[in-house]
């Protein structure tokens, strides 16, 4: 119930897990820089074959190091970057302090995580690769993406019914 | 140069570039890396249905939608202009295991046995697209993030909940691959 209040009273409050924490307002046009980052990201997904259902199968069958290498390296690079930002108090382009909200534990991370894992092995995709698969002309994945949006909606509609 | 880029990229190259997305988004505008949130914003923008979970100022988070549209465009660019001219290589044990399950096409990144438009209105389509997609969307939101938000962003910030989520993702994936999937393939 407390969460209800936060969601309704202020749009400045933390509402999602990948929030925009910039205080200064941005123009619509300034969003295009995130489009560029997304394009590069999408190219990496395709060129490193992360969008491949086979690479995900290799990972879950422990038959290739590829995906473990990708994720492991990404975590190490991300970790070093975040530590450097914190240590040297590096500011954002708008001159703001970088703020990264802590995640709080609830059982959703286990139940939801297991459900996502089951779906990941079937579809061969987490949400990011879904977009890159569609871009790579695997048009059937439009149905998978629509279903993922429907799944998100179902969670939102009945979130109070699920144990946390 | 272009020939060099067209080869499949090494995991370390991809890992470094994906890892650098974390500080890039932080320093560009205090944005926290996470992709599954885009699905929530799409719901909030298109089908809020007066549900409290979707009543928030999604316009403030619109950067996330620009990002995923970029991922889609990146997919188009990479597959149209940078695609690998050589044979797609899959580990031979994986090929053997999947052949035993009934997969026959190993020529592209997605097997056409399963991921083709013709399969949309079949049992395969129902399981691999509809049910699979529902589990991805539902599970990531229930868990509060996906591989990007938890496994990469969360672990980069040493968050224990993200480690728990990442372990759960892997357990779910192993269970599907080794326990449930053999039964699914018996349906076809």
C-alpha cells in the first residue's frame, strides 16, 4: 500500500528498475543519443551472435564458453566503471552526481527469475535480443515481443496477487 | 576494415562493449541500464487501463524506448550490411543434442524449424512465441529486471538481490533446457 502512494503522489519518485535519475529536464531531441547507444548495442548483439537461440542453448548445455564470456566480461567492465565513477566522483554531462539506487530483495527475484529463466531457454532471448532479432528479419519474433508485453501487462494488472 | 567487422565478434569484444554501456548511460544522463523496463513503459503508454502499476510518468523514461528502438535499428544495420558471409558455427555437441530433439536447420542464428512465420499459428508457435514470450515479460517484471538490469547493471553495482535474480535466471534456463524441453519436442 505504501508503494501505491509513492506511485501516485509524485512522478519524481523511483517508479521503475531502470530509472532516469537526471534532475535536469531533457529536450525530446536529446533522447536521440540513447537511440545511438541502442544502435551500437543492437549491432553488438547481432555480431557477437547473442541473439542466436543456438548460443543460448550452448550456454544452458554448458557446451560453449561464449555467452559466459560475454556476460562475465560485461560485468567486470561494468563493475570497474561503476567503481571508478564512485571513487573519482565523476559527474554526468549535465554536471550531476551519478546516483544508482540500491535494489531491495524480495522473493519476486526468485520466483520471477525462475519464470524468466524458463522463458529465456525457450525463446532464446532476453528482452534486449528480442528487438535485435526482429531487426534481423526474424519476423515471427514480433509475436514473442507482443507476448512479452502482454506478460508485463499481466504482471502489472495482478501484481498484488503474487507472493513477494 | 568492413571485412574485419563482418566476422563474428569475439565474446571479449562484445563483453567490453556491453559493459561500457553501463557508464555510458550513467554519464550521458544518469540513466540506469535495464531493457525489460521498456516493456513496462510500452504498457504504460499504450494500455495503462487505469492499473496502478502503469500509472506513472512514462514520458520521463522515454529514453528507454529510444534505446530499444535503437537496438532494433542496430539489428537491421548489422544483418543488412555487416552480416557474416561464412558458415554459422555451432558447437558440435549442441548440434548433436538438438538433432536428437528433432531440430534440423543449423544454418542460421535461429532454427527455421521453430522460428519461422509459418509456425505462428501452430503448437510450436504457441509454445516458443506466445508462452515463451509471456514468461519472459512476466518473469522479468516479477523479478524487477532482466539480464541487463540485474545480471549486468545490478552485479556491476554489487547488489545481492541481483545476484539472487541472476542465479534464478540460470536455474530456470537449465531446468527448461534439460528437464522440460525434451517433453516439449515430443509434441511435434
